C-alpha cells in the first residue's frame, strides 16, 4: 500500500517549515527518527483521521538576491511538483499577494496536480479575514486561512488535502509481483544495474503507465517470475548546491522505498559507505523493508583473498543499526555476481513473509529466558508470558509482559537475536510490540 505524497511549496519566509513541523509533530503522529537520517527532517509519515500520507517540506532555501530566489524557488517547486500527489501552496497574509506568488501559481497550474492554497499567519480572523480574499486572484481555488504558529485552521486545511486522495491510486494490494526499489546516491550505478539485468535476461520490458511518482517502474522477467524494479536514478543535476541534490534524492528515495518490498541499497565500492548512504539506508530500515546492500564497481577494487571480508566488516560497522542486511559485491560493467541478485531478492522476500507458529516461537523464547534471566528493577523482575507473530512485511511480534518499563531495549535485542538464530529472517528487520498484562489476567 503506497501512501500519497503531500508537498509544501512556497517562497521563502512564508512559514513552510513552521507548518511542516506543526503537522509532523503534533496535529499528526510521526514515526521516530531513524539512526543516520538527516537532522533537518524533510519528510514525515503522517496520519489525519483515517488517511496516511508522507509530508515533504521543500523549505530551507534562503537565497540572497531576487534573481537567485526565483531560479532556486522554481527548481525547488518543480521537483516537489514532480514528486507530489497533492501540493499545499502556502502564502503570507501579512505580506499580501506578491509577484513571486503569481509565478509559483503559474507553475502549479501547468502541473495539473491538485493544489490546496493555504494563507498563513491569519492569527486573527477579525483582523485578517478580509485580506484572505485577495488570494482568489491567484486562480487556483479557494484560499484556506491558517496560522501555523498559532495552530489555527489546520483541520480544515488537512480536510481539503484529504479530498484529493483516491484510495485506488495507492492500492497495490492486488499486485503481488515482487517490488524492488533500487536506491542510492547519484552516480553509484543504479541505472547500469537495471540495464544489466534487462540485457542479460532478454526479458519483456515495459514502463508501467500511470505511476505518479518520479521513479521509473520497469518489469523484468527472470526464471518465470515477473519483478517490478522501481528505479530512482533520474535525479536532475541542474543544481550546483550539494544540499539540494541530497535533499531531493532523499525525497525520491522515500517515495520509492514506500512502494517496495525489497530495497537494493547501491554503494560505490571505490567510495565506500558515505553519510548520505547511511541516511538512505536508514529510510529503508525505518520502514521495515527487506534490505540488500549492493556494492557496485567491485571490478575497480584491487583485491586479496581477505578484501570482501574486510570490506563487509567496515560496512557493518557503519550500518550497525541493521545487522540483518544481506551484502553482495557486484560489477554492473562486467556482470560479475549480477545473477546472484535475483536469488537474494527471492530469499529476502520469503523471509519478509515468513510466519512462525506461536507454539514453536514460545519454545524458543522460553529457552532464551532460561539461558539469560530477564532484567529486574527494585526487586521486581520482568516476566514474559508469551509471544505471538501478528503480521508480515516486516515480521511483527507482540510480546506480553508483566511490566513494559522492565523490558529493556537490550533484552528485546537479545530475544530478536535468538529468534533469528532459530528461524533465519535474513535480510529483513523484525518489529517487536511490547504489551502489558496484569498477573491475574
């Protein structure tokens, strides 16, 4: 199930980031930060009433001169427009309607994407109510008066946004083909890997029409199984600003990862794992996807018999928060180990959908508890009553205990390791939900 993407667009200083932070932090629930993911968070998983969506902030660009403002704002808005399903266009009631607003409105109109116009900084409807009408001149629908700082009008704004969500558009439930997202920084060889897979397998290829995201879907048939590869390779290199490239490659990654079962995290062997690689991997980890780290350009590395072993250990140190990830060293140029990718994708997908019977699971947990006593605090010891698996993709377990506070993170990790030893689950994260149950129950 893919979530709709909602982007906040507008010129600098109209309150984009304030609105983003308020929506991400309080009016709506937000998932926890992932280790290694960017500190100035530019996307958030949100829910409003029964709707889930991903919110993108296109803010953070504060150029110096008016010419640069227009150039960068145009590029920034354009990338958001390409990626988003619904756009919140934010303007400032106190500055009134300015020329730049009209220029952004023109771009939005050409995009034919649904736009919700938010007039920000309306702290008092009595004082600013009439000024809101001026924004009808933009010709992109009814203005919704809000105050991000005072948290006024946000419900009405989100109601308008949610009207543009069409359930069928985001429902991939019936399509049970394996979906594989190829992610990574620009120029690590994502396109080459796809082309090699296509070329060597002489498959039927067609771009799937009607995908709203800015990622290309390619069908690949291998040994009778049809795979859908979601490629995020088409990152525009117009911008000279490194942060912009990073910002938008991460936005594209979020949209692609959401739609995938398995994520191929491509790393350039000649560069090693970078901070941006860790951020991108963190997104896939956070969303509970199957993860295969693909080290490309392996032909360019001078090797001894220990090179792969040493390189893998170095990668595992940097990506320590996902010890379950699978690693494969390939060369898209020579085709080295490219065939192994399909075997790994199949294995990780199987592990993502693996179900363990409650009886067998509790035998393993009972054994684990006998080997290492649960933690205690002030004379009270943690008791684990039973564990059951409630869902897959990722495999999710509910642990019933006497006191949630006693279930320390390190003990959860110990149980996870024991479950992995028994059942494998290679390549996929596991999720644990701790529930309290009173003694007499």
